[in-house]
C-alpha cells in the first residue's frame, strides 16, 4: 500500500511507502480510472453488460476533489487533487478489498437510475458525482454532499460505501 502526499507534507510512517512526484498525478490517475476497460485489467465478463465492475466517487472538498476508485476484484484507490491519496491497499488488506467490492455491489443497485456519461467534469465544492463503469459504457449521477450525509438520499448508501474505503485506509495508516 502506498500513501501519496504532496511534497510539503511528506508522510513519515513506517510500513507505508511514501511517494512524491514533482507533478501532481491526480488528473492523470483520475482520467486513467474513468477510462478503464474491463478486459484490459483481467476481470471476468459480467452476466449483464450494464452490470458495474468499477465505481468511482468524485467529492468536491475544500481544497479540490477527492476521488475514490473501487473495482470488483477489490482494488481500491483514493486520489486527492491537492496531492496525496492511497493506492494498492486492496491487494494486501482484506478490509479495503471488502469495502471496494461493497462499493461496486451498491453501485449495481443504483446503476438503473443513472444516465450515460457524456463528460467527466470535476464536482464543485459540496457536490458528489458518482460514475459506474460497465461493458455498456460509463454511467453517472450526482448529489449534494449535505443530502448524502443526511442519509435520506437514494445515493447515500453508495456515498457511505465510498467513505468506508477512505475509513479503512485511514485505520490501516493509523495502525502502522
């Protein structure tokens, strides 16, 4: 598992690789995630072409955007536009793997209410955008963070699943 931090705030935790790049990799990592192809990453063919095999949450936060990526095999990443994030924890940490699989499973429940994505704009502060990747294309929907947090919104369960990935990474980071 790697924890990404910007150069001004490097992580000095034993057991977690510190990665720093001169150029913030956020946009390229996000773009790569949004354009994944299932057959290129070795996932099995889903039973339905609209069945999600990956889910992404973009969350407009104070200093930019936080992006959570979950893939059906348990791969999970968190990218922060201001620098930092987590990559690779699902391969070696069961709680992260399970959280990623849950996010994709919850995304399958929501997918019928989503629309085909035509573009991938970053959300504004306080907005959350979800994407699901399927063999039929990428689908999207969005909601205000405040409504998701109230747990009265259709997408609250999906937002909670994405937040669980962040939580699992933080718990592992704290334990090291």
